[in-house]
C-alpha cells in the first residue's frame, strides 16, 4: 500500500474568491463528475458580551492539524464515493466577512456530495486542533468557543 503525502491545508490570511474559483474551475473538464458541493466558513461579526467581533486570529498545531485533516480526508474517501476533495483553512487574522474555511467535494452523484460535505465539516469542527482568538472592535480579545 502506498503512503499518501500529508498536504499542508493552511493558507495565510483569508481564503480569496479567486483561489476558490480557480480550485473549482480545474474540475469542470472532468466528465466523470456529476456534482460538486462547497462549504465556505466565514467569520461572523458576532456580538459577545455587547462587543462586536471584527476578526479572528487563527493558530494551530500545524503538523498535528495537517495529520488530522489528512485522516479526515482518507476516512471520507473510504466512506463516500468521491472523485475529489479540497480542504483549506486560514491561519493568521481573518476579518469579519472573509472566508476562513473552504471545503470542496466532487462525486459522480449529487446525494453523495451533500452527505460527504456535512461529514467533513463536522469532523473538522470536532477533531482538528485549530484555535481562534476573537478580536473585538475595541481591540480586546478572547479565545473563541466552538459551537
């Protein structure tokens, strides 16, 4: 059995619409694909204790997180009949309204991409050591609680 290379899924700063568009564009010529689905995680301007979030600063144990992303990817391919999958997560500061997580799945049939995408996002939220420090408009901050 061939060992697969563990890919670095991190992008410094927000994930741009150009990057997302280019990732999707590469797959339109693959005639075995019948459906694509994407998830874009966006930083919200949440109100926390009467303060508004203006950005989140993401940090991670990168080696451990990349291994977890790899494990999730492999488990997803074993569970679902997918043609391809891309996962990217931001590091550093991402302002409210910008994209911090991009997951893209493709498969021969549409039902599979919905099920697989939900599975991947839930696994990421539950198991990947990525941490966010919420930065408020007044420049105070607190560590984000995942929910």
